């Protein structure tokens, strides 16, 4: 199984099926421009903000991918011509071809901006993906004690950029609760407002005897 970071909150997971999470490509200053996406079977969308829905409509049409998100975002995407959607909601789990998926809570917003208007995008979430390894992608979230319920996930992908999401201090507290084997930081340095020192985060995580891998956009990790 291969995990590739594509800048901001975009992660590609390649296994028996290929998944992309929050495919913000167009307008993403951190996206590795020369990267060639493989065929995408599933697109997972954590919430309705533009830096997460991103290119979901275009990619799903190009690859015939199934989009998994909350009910409201799935409805919105269908109105934009996406014909394969799988709506879920927070706390719900389902078996898919690639493994078991659960939507997890996030403390955030989920409004979708469409033509200058805000459309209700349901509740924001994250995903717990149980494949050969279990991967928790937190989405955009503040620190919440509910993260204790994610204890046992192998890999935690956590936002560290502050302002809209957890900063380093809070993300380290999240790591303490989750106790994963590996942590990957995300949602930082895309713009100045979410600047964070990932090396500082890494050194604090390592003090907990937990591995932290900083991936550069375009960089992959075999897990
Ligand atoms: Ni957001
Ligand atoms: Mn965001």
C-alpha cells in the first residue's frame, strides 16, 4: 500500500483500489504540478470547503470514480453531474471493495461556495480507512477529546497549520490521544495564514516515541 502526499490535505492511497482524499488540485499552490494521477476508483471528501472538494467533479467524470462524502455534499455533487456517489454520515461505517470506511467527527464548517452563494454542506468529518493498515485522515478539525476513540489507528494524518484547524500544540495532544504508529502532518504552509514548522511538530511527536514522517508534495511512503 502506498500513500502519496499531494500538498495541503490531498492524499493518494494506492492499493487494490486507488483512493484520493480531498483532491484540491486546481489553484492548490502546494500541488506538485508534474504529478500524473493513476486511475482513481474512489474520491473521499471530508467537507464542503473549496480546498477540499477541489477538483472532485472533474476527476469523478474523468475516471468514473465513486465519490464518498456526507449526504449533503453527495447531493450537491450529483447536481453538478457526478453520477456515482456514496453518501455516509458521521459515525457511520461501511464495507467497500478497498476495506472498511468510517466517517469521523470534525470540529469545523462545511459550507459549499457555489457561484458566490453558500450552500449547506452538512457536517464536516474525517475518515478512518481500514485497509491492511488503518489510516485516519482527520480532515479540517480543531482538537477534540473524541479523538481518544481513534486510539489504535496505525497512521494518523493530522492538520497542524492552525487558524482554521489544530496548530502544532493541539496536534501533538491529538497524537497523545490516538497513539498511532506513524503520524503525517498536513494542512500547513499552503498559504501564509497556515504556516507551521513541521520539523518542530516532528520533534515533539518523536518525544512521545511515535514516528513522524514529513512528506513533501509528490513524495510517497510504502506502508
Ligand atoms: Ni475547511
Ligand atoms: Mn481546509
